[in-house]
């Protein structure tokens, strides 16, 4: 696979360079103008409260996500996008017609609508910190809330950039809204400059993507796209190259505690609470999240609950390869079997596994990765593959559903916290990446 990817990349680079469109001249592209548009849209969009609900049994889980989807739909219709629809589940889709006569692949660009359920997204008051010149950025002086190069190391590469924060007490919501601002600005450029030759383009805005609830309402194959790109947090040049495979486990221990403790030794007493505690303790500490990094997977217990004489331990295993997943699953099974043998009077014990997210890398065609790197190099951006130590988000979910997808940077940082901020200069780099990527697909197909 690596040899094939290298061959494809070496073959495509000169081909793309020879056929690259001068789209910047066609759209009269100006970086400062683009930054202003992106900043204006972001500060307009963050006032929509799209905080995901935690107890809702409907999608979207919050009314704010529906309101934001309708706002984006209105904006898309205004600039000329076609087939703009918002489904009953709050899924927004739109299309930009092809301008090339060549049979080119259909590209889909996606973002999510929701923000973290764990911090308010209501009454966000954005602040623009123009031309950052180093040092701390005070978000809220009363709360002594500030960005520093210690809590936000990306600031070290952000001098002269325009940065946007909230004002304390809320998220900024940039993980969702920066992506929306980039995609709406991207669509505006394409629709306003039809002389840029490109294939069919589709847009997707998904509610409740962070929890995975929105994906349950979506069939990726029904979107009619060949390749997809998902905008999410990250710095210039970053794109998702891998993510964790995930497997969930549930260990159930049945005991008998309805016996006077003083009579326990010569009875059928069986302590299910102790069984659960022993199981948790026996899981290897050197394979916990806080003791692993890079490409090394981990075992993590999420909850331990007790219902009378039954204790339930739920957790998950994360690993980048199938081989490591089997290794870690065997360790969980070994710990479980040890507990069973330690507590021979147990009234029942059961361990079950359920597969979750899949690493998107094995399912990605070499072309989609080589084209990203070609595009970035043409924009003098250094490609930075990111190995995500999570379930891969929307990109992995789309890929698992049959639509190859890669995550791309959107210039948002510290997402889901009061320290969240967006970098307008990085957002502008993301915009250029999308425009070049779209215009350069013909080169890859010649």
C-alpha cells in the first residue's frame, strides 16, 4: 500500500502541476478579502446555540441545530446553490452544479451542526483579536480567562493572525461554525465564478455528529458522492490519516449479598461488587489511556454500575490495527476469566463485545490521499497527516458507510471549552485548499 501510494503521488504531482487551473485569477481572489468574509460569517454563525442535548430521543437533539440548519439553507439558496433541503432529522444538503464537460467525480464537503453538550453555547459573544502580536489573549478579565502559549501552543505559529474567541462562560462553537463559514464562503466563490472548471459538488451539514446520533439518520451511499472531505478542528495542513478501531465490552457479574455478613464464610455469599472491582483492577495499567500515546492503543472502563446482586462494568478498547485489537481483547478476556476463577461462588458471569468505529485508513483509495497532498503542496502548505486517537468522527463514519472521507483542518482550537478559538488565517488556508482541491480534480483524471 505504501509503495502504491508513493507511486501514485509521484505520478500525480507533475500531472497536476501541468494542468492546474489559475482559479485565483478567475475569482479575483484576495486573501484579506477572504479573511474578512470568513470572520464575518463566523461571528454571525456563533450566535446560534447548537449545543447538543444529552437526554433527547430525537434528531436533532436541540432546536438550535434546526434553526442553524435553516439559516445555512437560506444563505445557500441566496447565493444560488441547488437542491437545498433540510430533512425532518435536520440534515442539510445542497449541490453546486458541475462546470466542466469532463466526466469528473462528485465531491462532497461536510461539517457538523452541533457543539459539545457539556458547555453552554447560548448567548455567545464573539471577540476578534486582530493581528495577534504574541503574549496572552485575555478572554475575560474578571474570570482571569486567557489564552496562553501553555494552554494553547498553536499560538506560537499565529503571530499577525486574526483570532476569534468567545467572552467567557460559553464555548465559541468554532468546531462547527468555522466549518460552516468556510463552506459557505467556498460555495459563494464557486457559484460566483462559473468559469472555474470543476465536477459536481455536494454539501452536507449533519446534526448530532459528535454523539454519532446524526449518522444513524444518514445513509452515506445515498448522498451520491465519490469522495468526501469533512472539515474539523486542526491547524494548517492537517488531515486525518488514521483513527482508532473501537470495540466496546460489557462484563456482568451476578452475586448473592442477601446474607448476613457475619455468616458469609460458610454460605453461598458472593460479592458481585468485589468481582467488578477486581475486574477493573486486573485490567493492565500499562494499557490505560494515560500510559499510552502515538499508535499504541488502550483499554478504558467507562462505567461501573450496581443493581442489587448484579454489577455491570462497561468499557472500550481502542487500537489502530486488527492485530492490536485482538491482543487487547484477549487481555480483557483474560482478566475476566481470572475474576471468575477467583470467585467460584458467583451466580453468573458474562463478557460480551460489540464492534464500534473502524480505522478509515485501510478503506481509503490511494487517490484521495495523494490528491490532498498534491493540493496542499500547490498552495505551499506542508501536508500534515494526523493520527487521531479517537473514533475518527464523521470522516470515519462516512468511510465505514461506503463513502471514502478524509478530515481536513478548519482553524479551530481548544474545541468544546471556554478557551476555544478560531484562527481566521488558518480558515483562509482551508478555504484555498478546498478551492484548489475542487479545481484540480480534472488534473488527476486526465
